[in-house]
C-alpha cells in the first residue's frame, strides 16, 4: 500500500477503500520501522494524527462527492527541515537552530496544509543544505533505503513492533524521544546509532542535501516530500533514491519560509514517486506570494494536469555534449543513450547540442554560493534566536562564540570563502567574474532553446549512489564539485528540471535522468518526463516486507 | 555636473603672497600660519513618512511598546523575505525631484554587511550600485547671525551625490552597570532616504544653513517629519581640512548628530581640532568619532580603528525597482505597480524657494524675513492667514511673528500646528502694538496668553478696554509710578546718585528704566518725558 | 536492470567527454593568506579558522575557482538574478504585520522586559594567538575560542 503513487492513494481515500487515519498510521509505522535510515529528524506523529482525523471526517462527510474535499485531504507528506513549520522544530540540521521553533509556516508548507496534507515529520539534510550526501548533519547521515539491510525487524522484540499502539499517545517514547532524541548525541559524521547489518560504511548515501526527503519517499513513509534545490539538492538524492525530483522554474514557488542557502539560485523542490505526483504538488504550491518578491506575478504559468496520451513526435530533444563529463559511469552513460534512442524511435527529433560553459558552472556556483552563504549566515548571532554562546564579554565575542559553536566546519569554511570573495579587493576578480560567467551559462541555455530545442536530456548524476565510506573519504567541497556537476547549471539559468528514475545499475541501484525545460515551461518538460516514465516502467522500491 | 558648483576664489598665500599653485615652493616655511579650510560633506538619514516599514508591513509609529512593531522579517527570522513598500518609493521619488536629482528608471538594492546588536540580519539593505536618484543640487542661503534684512541673502549651492532607499536599524540602550545592551527592534526596517552631499560645505554655519533648507523641503513635500529629537532626521558629517588648491585632507566621520546645534558645534570643533593637529605637525587619523554634547568635543567611537569592509553584494531577493515616466509606462501593467515620475512631479507642492519668492513679491518682505518664515514649519501658512485678516502692514506682522511670537513659542516648546489662537486675534494684537497701544512687554504678555490652549485673552482684553477708555487714567498712574521711583532714588546710595546727577541724560535713562520695571504698562519713552517734567520742576 | 549495450552506432550521446583541459600553470596565483588577511576574515565572519586545516581549505577553494580565469568574459554584464528583466512588485503602505511581540521574542535565549539582550558593544574582537603554521597538533573542532 505504501508503494502507491500519490494519485492512487488519493483515489483510494476518495472511494473509501482506505481511510485517512489508517493511511496515517501505516505511514507512521513505516517511519518507525525505517528509523535507522535517519530520514526523519523531527517526527510530528501526534499532529499528523490530528490532521488525519480531520481528513477522515471530511472524507466521510463528503463521501464520494469530491467538490468540497481538499486536493490533498489526508495525504501524508514529509518536509525538509529547512522549511519553517509553525510550532515545529526547524533546525536545518544545525546546532545553531537546534532549539528553533518558527512562529510561522513557509508559504509552500501552508499551501499543502490548506489542501489537507498531513505532516508526518521534518526530514534530515546536510547542515543548512550545504552538502550533497546528507552526511553532514547534527543528526548523523541519512542512509539510502535501496539495498539497505534493516536490522530493526530482527532486533526489536516481537510485540513492540505494533508501534501504532505504542505511539498512540503523544507521550509515547516514539514521539517523546523521536529521532531527534535518538541522534542528538551522535557525533557529527560518525553515523547514526544503529549501524545496520552492513560492514561499517558499506551502505549507500541518499544524496543531498535533501536526502531525508528522498529516502522518506522511496521508503514509503510518505507520498510526497518537500526538498530544496540550490544546486541539485532535490534532484541528486531523488536520482540516488529512485524517485522523481522536480526543480521548478525560479519564481514559480515561493521561497518565503525556506531558510536560505543561496537565494538567487534555490527553489523549493518536490519529490514523489511519479511525474504526475510532482505535478499535482506543484500545481498546489505554485503562484504569486506577496511575501516573496521573486515569485511570478503574471499568468505565464497555468496549473493543469499532464495528459495521459503523449506524443513526442513533434518534439526536439537536445543532448548537450558537455554532459558527458569526466567520471561519468558506464551505467549512466548507457541509460542516457537508451533514453535518447527511445525518443528517436518514437519520432522525436534528437540532436546533439552544445552548452560550452558547462564545465565552468560548478566553479561559478562555488563562488556565488559562498558569497550568499557568508551573507545569509550573518543573521545567526544568538540574539533573537539560535544558539547563544556562554560569553558576555562583548557583542562580538559572544557572536563569535555562538557562530563558532553553532556552525559546522563546512558552513564556517563557506563563510570564510564568501567573505574572502566579497572583500573590496577581490570583488571584481571573483564575485563579478562569477556573475559574468553565470550570464554565459544562462545564455548557453537560451541559445539552444531559441534554436528550437524543447527539452534537454542529460544524466542527473555521474554514478549511482556512492557508498558512505567512499563518500566521506573526501571533503565536502570535492564531493560537491562532482555531485552537482549536471544539476547546478540549471539553477544558474533559473530554468526547470526534473529527474526521473531510468532504471537500475549493475549494482541494483537506481539512477535518474534529467529533463531540462524552458523558463516557466515546467508543464512541457514534465509531459516529456511523463512519457519517458511511461516507457521505463520503473519499479519503485517496495519495503512492504518490513510490515510483517 | 563634474565640477563643484561653488568655486572658491584662490586665496593668496599668507607668507609669500603667491598663488596656491606655487604653494609647493613656500611650504618649507612656517606652516603654522597658513590658511586651512574645512571641507564638509553630509550624509543625512531621513526617515520616510509612511505607515509601514520599507520591506515589511509593521507599523512605523514612534514610541510604541518594546519590540511590538516588529515583523518576523524585521527581526531577521530565517526564511523571511523583503517586500517593498510603494509609498517609500514614491516618497523617495518626490524627494529626489524636489532636490533636482536625476531619477534612475531602474534602481537596485544591495546588502551592506556589518555586525551590530541592533542590526538583526547582519546586513542592511541599501542602494549602492544603482541608487534611486543621483546628481542633484540644492541652493540655499547662508544664514549668518549678523545679516541685516536690507541685504540680499548670500546663496550657495551644494551638489547631492545620491539619494538611496535603505532600512533603519533597531535601537540599543546601553546599560553600563549591567554591562549589557537592550535591543528594541521597533525602528528596525523603517524606510530611510539617505541623502549624500558632495564635500562642498566648509563650515558649521554652511552645513546648518543647508540642513535648514533641506528640512524645509522634506517637510513641504511631506516625505519626512524631520524630528531630530525623535531620530527621524539624523546627520553624519565627513570632515577634513586642507589648504586651498591642495588635495583634500584625511577625512574624519562624525556620526549621529542629533540636533542642528550639535551639527554646527561638532563641525566647527572638528575643523578646529584638525587644524590644530596639522599645525602641530601631527597626522589626522581617518577615524569615526561621536559628538559629546556636554563636553563639546568629538571623541573616537572605537578604541582603535580597524579595517572596515562592508562586503557589498546585490540583494538577491529584490528584482530591480522600476519607475516610469509618461512615455515609458508599459502596457498592461497594473496601475498599482506604476510609480510615474511625471505624476509625482505634478503632485509636488510649491517648494520653499518658490514660496519664499512668493512672500517677497506678494508682501514685499525682505528675503531674510521670507526665508525665516518659510523655514519654520507651519509658519508661512499662519503668516498668510494673519496678513489676510490684517493686511495693513505685512512686514510689521512678520517682525512680530519672528520676534515675540517665535520667542514665546520656543519658551513653551510649541510648534505652529500646536497653536489654537486664531490668526485674526494675533493680527489684532499686532495692530494694537503697532498703534503703540501697548508696550513691548505687554505685547509679550498678550502673546504668551494667546499661546495658551485654549488661548486666553485676559491681557488683550485689558488693552482693548484701556484703548476704549482713553489714556488719561494711565497718565495719572504713570506719574504716580514715576514719583515712587524718584523717591526710591533719593533714598539710594549717595555716591552713585551723585555720579548720575552729574549727567542728566543718563539719569533720565536710568529713572525711566526703573519705572518700566515697576509695571509692564509703563512705556520707556513716556516715563522719560514724565521724569524730565518732574526733574525740571525741582 | 539496465543491460549495457555494446555499441551505439548512431547515438546522439557523445562517446567521450569533451571537456577542455585547463593548464593550471596559466592560472593566477592564489593570493597569500597572510595573518592580516586571516584576522580580517575572522573579524568579518565572526567565526574562527581554528587551525591550519581551515586556511588550507580556503586556499584550495580559491585555487579551484581560479580556473574561472580561463573564461573570456570581456563585455559580459554580471548577472545578479535571472529575474533581471522583471519588475519589482510594490506593496501597498498598509500596516499588516507586527503586533506579535510574543512571537518575536519567543526564540531568544535572553530577554529583559521584552528587550533582546546583547553584551556590551563597540569592543573589538580580542586577538587570540594562534598558530596557523603547518604541524598544528590536531584539527579538533573544539577550540579555546573567544577566551
């Protein structure tokens, strides 16, 4: 049941074959059983139960008449822990915000709630989104559910497995301790408390920085999840976890309430198990928000369902040659080729195109990212909110201590680099240079689209999900440079992109391919992605065996 | 406008009488006597009169409950974003037009980074690269203390480099005893116009004259209330000294000058200080100083000057700000999204310079009077109403208003919009004074009464009555007062009396002065006549 | 499972990477991170480098991004935002926010009568003697910071 798509789950809620309460309990149960994935850092089960209760009543009241029911009535979701949720801890997986409870909901979260979505919990991530493996979190790393050997079905004694009764009261251990409690004491970088059945570090990373959300969707904890995408943070883990991950056009989804990494690049990301599902969620969240001056105000975007019968004959698919980058694994290259061929065989025009500045994009990304990070992190000083160091000698001394203790090494390193690039003497040389290169990257895309290309087809990542021990053998920046290689140019240009599972590699791990669309033509891109999805018939991860 | 509009005539070198171009040659001689000149540029932070803040919907009212006029954005809560207030853009535009600035059709916002406890985001959103407006100018009269109303005013023009929109910071209350600062963010995020002048001023007097004109303009166009005591109009001064013809000297910034008097004193002090330093062969340190009002000194704000680098960066959450004119309005844009410079221009009320000219031509006022009436908020309107009711002598009314009326108002700390006395009544009092129906001191009393709320006409009524009954009673009364004074005089010190008696004219003046002190109704001239009569009898 | 194909005679996907090799020798030198620069950055960042490893990391980032030099950007305007052609939305001047003191101070560690509290200001950061030379003993994340 937990492998259903969002669309299927909704129709079963609608026809009454599934109750919202039942669905909610199932999801909570799955979340508890897959706890060692470390996907959820703040469970909100009691809130979820209340929301599910309301949904159940609504469904029983409205019955089969769908007119008064809300669009996501009773549908469990998970939200990345960098979206503000009113009254619910929002930590960015950082010590800095360990105790931060926002007094407001992010616009996109609010819009999901307004349509009846049920929040199951906040998901794990790299601290402030700075990472591409979801390994740099105060809560410990996220584990990829694919090829993961769970221990808890064997180690937890019979009886306690009936977690629905165990978690029925808000004071129950499942909620009171929660995953937050479980991992609070874990030293950063050493992994969760539960090593699983693997040899040390042999499991796969979930990708990042929205690894918790991707793992939760893949593991069947929820039907849709919010991630954020600054340089690939939604698409990278989606690819590694075998789910669909959408980065919308910049300005389509409000960033109000998304705790920023790089304002000029990032967008809320949407993860689900099918292209139709991400489309449904996008329709619900898209549109003008008076709180975010960068949201579109015109009618260039129309919410609509994707067609069922899709014809790709009239389409022009571009294959950017620069996306065959050093380090591309044979499996991924193979999947990419097969996909291109599929389009060709179906009558689409497929051509090689060139985006000549692709290889410089990641460098440009590093400069711009560090600069905005240095700026965005300046607000964390321990006065109004956030970690406050025990130091009252002077304002600056207190700030320095709070920030030093509150941020991990990766965040601190980017702050330094950003401030270095922004120094008066370096500004032209680094910051402006990067902005100029950014224009060239954007112009590359504009040119190929002007030449008639509808959608670009590329790999999402170089390989399938790497092993944790391999991943952590190099530093955060090195991993960033390789992990975000195919994803961050899209953020530079502000255009939409979606990753769709394309199959399994010889390791039995999923990989995704990326479709890149034109500004605000998210629907056209998603339609192409849906056609591809129909051809691939990718089988979602099924963890139903955990239920027994 | 590349060159300063105010070109100073080259002054002769004091030592060798050569022109500045040959200064190099004579610089080896005694430097102490050479002429040093102050160079001053001002940065004015004027709070925009608006209901809500620049980027948030929180209230801007002064003096609210602590931290209650604060939105999550103002407190820099993570994830909050700016949304610009249309009113602030319009106010900035109107101010720019009133100050002859070029308005940028597209302007941009930048972040300026520094850590301070009352700056919650760690940066201020301001406009550096492409401000709302630039290259303006302001012509204003220099108001020396000794100018005669007969002389035309001496004008100068200062260039304005730019006007930018930016956020105000919160307020810190420093508590020395508890070794902590208390932070109130009510002011954080209020819209400011930062107006930056070129270094075209040279003294406290010029600076203050400029500021008065500017305040007049801002209050006229209603974009700032300019209440310095509430911090809605704050001045920083960049001050250096140099010798004419030489490059500018090292500049010192004096921050947070909170009254006109402080501006004047601080600038004059700082110029003096720098001259002294240089004359003693010392270097000027490029530092930031504050003005200590009680000690009358500028003091360095930090123990040691550290390198500042604000690391300016484009504000990524605000697309470019567009303003239009009649020719450039794009089709299909929602009217609520259009700020049209041509419309703003039309809506501008007549500016002070125009108003002054009108006062001069309509009422025949000397420029100085017109100026004084114009610069005081609300005074022009009141003056016009008084003259309308009592059109006989506009100049006389102006003198009375600038004299007794302003004097009494200052004592009571009143502004023109606090006055409830009708212009007609005040005009009548002026007329009565002009007719010599009352003494200066009586007139002061009358004015004092009229400034009560509600106005009291006790004194005025006595004078009205006295005028009706003729002056006989008062003549008798005057004579009896004078006799009393004379008696007192005879009983006074013999030595002093003898000295006075040797000079009859001085004696008359002395006695008449004594008589005026006895009663407000005694007029000096009349008393003198009476004494002359009385003394001659003897 | 994806079954690796043996040959794609007419594939549109290039068979080999086409990236330009960058001659590292032609790149500008990484400016020396003197103690002055490090101190300045620490003051502006209000976090500490901590140790030699921090300095090394910064050096490596700079080294890496120096490769941008090889891109010809003559006459290219910097791009701040992909919304550069968009018009900034103007909000009406209405009081719609604030009046939420409780929310505003709800997350503060320290308050006095609804004020936030900061230690005394205008005191420059104390200089901490640190050794950024190689061979510092450890890369420990805990430091004797802010003493």
